[in-house]
């Protein structure tokens, strides 16, 4: 029996249908975690005052500014410094930061506080490139004339039976200069591959709205971009196939830090629709309460961040035996290794109690803490004008573990609540989102199956989701007349959902 021909039992929606439990699609969130003043000062050290001042000037939560600073600095460091907790484990400093909040929560102003100095560095690199490009173009023009003259002379020499002279070195201007880049806002994976191959160091991808960028991976490329970005978190060697060339782009270290914001409802929708392939779990997330509106008394010292980023930009990589660039490895001091191992044990306990996306996220916390420790250590040194650190101390490791484990983990739980539920509730939430988005009045197992959604492709997977939706008063089974064969179960959708979109 088709959905069209099924008869719905008559009912009075205001009397026979209870109010639907809308928390199944929008679970109640825990309160935003807050770090004490003393803990904040300890974690961010010489940068704590600047972060607070920037947050006050921008009317934004300090959590937004702090994570934006860490993520941006990680991109500036890039592949010049990696950290080795112990043999067999290497971590690039790459940090993916997501700021979650409503449109008026201060995400964009907080990003501007950190990204404005980054733009200045990019502008300076652009101006430097224009000068170098003009110098190269002038040299190339002369080289073309010399080459043309040499070809003519060689032709005459060959005709006369003489040996032509060797091509002069001045006949080749060499490779054109490469424009240095720090930040990108949008680019194809092929273009990002080219920039990383030529620039080597690393990049920062910044977006005001991350959910649109994440969703576009599936919409426009059939999910083909996701493996690229999963690898961009790890900094390993990667080859990018090109459409118009048989030769791939070989990237020594695919390292891209990511920074941006999103709104809670857009994140919820993204969590409901996306598959857990580990992409979202790689983000460090902050979802604070909005900052109180007040007239700022502080001033924003942009020059301090610009100077620090320029010092980080001046870091040089190491060189291997063949003369090729490689990261300079920062090793954990013995007490730092002890602190990291203790944190790993704590994370294992948290992971055992977690589910869904939170389980995947918690499993990455030890590596994230190493990355944060690296950035904190380097930012400390440039803030006070000291030489860059050559190893990671227990103090930096402890600060990072506290920030990542005790603070950011709670923010992630607040943001990823919809994806931290048991499988049947997450599946029910995905079906509920379809019902609400499409305004369905009836739904069946076959109707969900034909969509081909991961985790909702069999009656065994869909059944518990429908049971949860029945318990939440979203749907009710329609009584069907007896007939040959086993009829497909059809459910009526609670009419009270109309107007709740």
C-alpha cells in the first residue's frame, strides 16, 4: 500500500495528539562553562591581558578571542615547528577553531581582533611579491632578448659548420617569484595544494560561517573534498590530482589551520545531517554565553599581535641531509611527558563514558593538547622577546591539558550535544529533521530507506528511530486494513508540528 492510498485515522489534533517533544531535534544544552580569572591568567600567561582587552573592545566573549588567537598563531608557525611527545608520535601545530554563537554574540568582531593583523601581514607579502615580480619581469625581458640572440647566432654557426657556443646563463631569468600567503577564505583543493606546494609553510582558512563551507563539501563535490581536509589536519605528505594535467601536485606537508564561526541552529542541522567521519571532531569549539553590553574602557593593542605574528613568521624550518626543508622538532621534556600521559589516562576514562561525536572528539584531546602547548610556548616567547623555545616544558603541557580537557571539552559537549546521544536518538533526530524541513504528514520505513542515509538504510536501523519518535509524540502508526503480504508500516505525523519550523 502506498503512502498516497493509506488512510489516516481521524483525530482531533488539539485533543488526541499530545504536544511533541521538540528536544529530540534540539536537545537542551548544558550551561556554558566559564574559566576562573586565575585559571585564565595561568593558561594564557603574557597574553591573558591582551585577550581580555580585545574581548572588551569588541564586546565579545574572551573564549572567542582566545581560540581565534591560538588558531591564527598555529597557522603562522605552520610547518616550521612540530612537536614530538615521544618517539613515533609527531604533532603539527595545526588548530581548527570553531566559534559558536548567535548572530549578535560577537563572533565576527572577535575574529577581526586577531585577523586584522594577519591581513596586514598578507598585504605586506603581497606588496613584496609585486616588487619581486616586477624585478623578475624586467630580468625575464632581457633574458628573452639574450635567448633570441643566442638562437640566431647558433643557427648561423650551424649553417657555417661551426660549433655554437653554450647558451648563456643570462638567457634564463629563472622561476618567477611565488606570492607568500598566510590566509585564504575560499579556494579549491587544487588551489590550496598549489599554495602549500609553493609556500610550504602552511595556511589559515578563515570563514565567517563554517557550516556553509562544511556543507558545500557534500553538495558540490559529492563529499570528495572531505578526505583532503581530513588530511589537512595532520600535515602529512599529500598529492592532489589536477583536472588539466597528468601530473599531480605533491605537497610535502598538507597543513591548514581553520578558523570561523557558526550559529547554534546551523551547527545542529549540520550535526544531524553529517556522517561522523572525524571531520567535525577535529575542531576545538567554544560556545560561551554572550558578553554583557557595555562601553569599553580598554584599548586594543593591535601592534602587539602584529609584532608577535611577524616574529612567528620569521621562524625558520630545519633542513634535512638533502637540503630540503623539514619541520624543526620540539621534544617534550620528561616532566611534560609524564603530564601528557596522565592526561591521556583521564581522556581514556572520559572516552569510555562518551558516545557519538563526543567520543571521537575526546579521543583527539591528547593530540590537541600537544598542539595547544606548542602554540602557547611559542607565543610566550615572542610576547616577551625571548628566543623561541626548543622544547616543551611541563608548565606549558599542564596549561594546555587544563584548557583542552577541563574547559574546551565542556564547550564541545555543549555544542555537540545533538551528536552525543545514543545511536537511536541521533537517528531519530535525523528523521525528525527531515519531517520538519519537508513538512511531511506521513512517513514510512521505505520512505527513509530510499534516501540512502548512512545509519538509516535498513529497517533494523530505522525501527528504533521511529520508536523514539513515537515516544516523543512526533509520529503515530496508522492502522491499515488486513491484506496479503506484510504491509509496510506507515506513520502519521503529529499535526502540532506545523508552525514549529
